[in-house]
C-alpha cells in the first residue's frame, strides 16, 4: 500500500489529540498524589477517563458514519481542549501542589482539595470522550483507505503509530513541564496540542453527510455479539487493554513510592510507548508473514512473563526496561485486532463493531483502575502484577481460538 497524504493526516490528527489525553492522564494523578489522596482516589480518577466513552461510543460511531471525519473530529478537539484547561484551573485551587506560574493569581486559590478533585474528574471525562470520539472517527476513515487482506493490517499498523507516539509525547511533555514550570503550565501546553490536529484536517477528503438509516434500532449493534469469534476477540482485547491500563496506573504509584521524579516517571512510560512505536514501524513490512492468532498468543504470554518480574525492578532503568519489553509485546496487538475485527464483521457494520470494541475497552478502563486502586490499597502493588500475569496466561487460550473465518453475509443465520 502507498503511504498516502490522507493517512498521514489521520495519523498526525490522532497523535496530537491523543497526546493531550495521555499527558493529562499522567499529570492529574501526580497532582492528586502530591495533594495526599489515596491510591483508591487515583484509581477512581483514572477510571473516569473511560467512563463517559462507554456511554458515548455508539453515538460517536454513528456520528462518524453519518458525517464522516470533519464534524466529529472538531467536536473531539473541543472536548479535549476544554478538559485540559479545566485541569489547569484545578491547579489554582490546590495550595499544596507545587505552583510556579501565574503568581498574581495565587491569592484567588481558595482551599479545597475537594473542589480541585471534582474539577479533575470532569476534566478526565471530557478528555476521555474527546480522545475516544476522535479515535473511532479516525479508525473508520482509515478503514476506508484499505482494500482488504494484508493491506488492512498495514493501514492499521501505520495508524497504530499514532497512539504509540502520543503515549510517548504526552507523559514526557507532562513530566518535564511539571518539574520545570509547574502543573498549571503543563496542563495549558497539553490543551494546545489538539489544536494542531485541526491544521491537518483539510487533508482528509470531505464526505457528504448521510441521513440516518430508516428504521435502524438503537440496539442493532448488539446483534454483532452473536458472532462467537467476535466475542472471543473482544475478550482478548479486553485483557490486553487491561494490561495497558495496569501499567499506566501502577507506574506513577510505584514511582512515587520509590521517590522518582515526575520526569523519571514520564520517561518510564515513554520507554513503553517508544517500544510500541518501534514494533509498529516493523509490522507493515512483515504483514504478509503474520498470523493473527499466533501474534495474539505470543503477546499475551510475553506480557504475563514481564508482569511476573516487574515488581522486582527497583530502579528507574529497570522499570524502563520492563516497560520497553511490555511495549514490544502489546505494540503488535492492535493491528492484529483491527484486522480480525474487519474480517469477522460485515463491511456495513464496521463502524458499529469499532464502537463495540471501544465500549469493551473503555468499560474495562473504567472498572479496572478502580479495582487496581482498591486491590493496591489492600494488598500492595506487586500482587496486581502477578494477578494480571495469571489472567493473561489463561486468556491466551481464547486467543488461540481466534480463527480464520470471515464475516457471514447474514447475521440472522448465526447461532450463538
């Protein structure tokens, strides 16, 4: 496949939109930890980044199907920018947090950690909805650029570079700016990143808005779950996404416990994202030699092994090494998941299938950080790694059963 200008625009659009969310997702928990909040509260905040997208994913998918790329993307950018600016406003309400800029406004900051926490919760939901809406819109547009077969894998491998790069840019920018200029400046800079996405929007072809399908039932997307292999694929995707969430949750907590700086924590998360980026750079060139089930099984077993040894990594360098190994394992998963998703579902239902996948991932991202926080408070950090290692090893059985079947022409004929 030729690497086209529209595909480049989609990749860059997602990079700058998603970098805002990932940066806020690192900076906001660090702000809370420095305020003295517990791991449970941090887990709740992280869960909110995915809570609202659970309820809005199907609407986002149908909005993208109706209006194409441009209108949903503008709305996604507006939501993310508003969320990051609200997080900056929460800094002004936090006397206990390090604050470098805007000294003239210092006297306006009243007490309460409670008010700041509430604002951060709203900011998390807005950033989450914006990033998710943009993701579904971009994935739908990217799928239309591929003609099928291994070309789908290549397209989504290139597109997979976007979250990989943004997961590197966001945490690193947030960590460095927090140490250099304070939390407020970090949030404001993060709020500016999605605006760059708008500059590339015109490179994506316009689509004529379509009227809603007459008589379409609101619950029609759920009929896709009658496909057994799609159910297995969503289960595997949920486990892999939970592993990603565990790493994002535990690294700030573990780094804080070990006295690491915000820059070191950001660089650890950045090493994970860099490894994801590198492995996705390779996949387009070897797509013809990859088989979905084999890649998924290998990724899950490797992830289980890394989680088993991660608690013994005591230094920033050792944690970064584990993060990089984990990035290699999880980085090759998304193109395989997207290829299987397009193969297992009818073409007219791809948008709804993407929305279902998003709901599954965001549902896990809502509940799992909260669960991680509760278990972490009760048991400590190490058991979280070991429990997830066991779950990943067990889940590899389901990954082996993601076969080669294609989508049926008629979902009504599928037996559950």
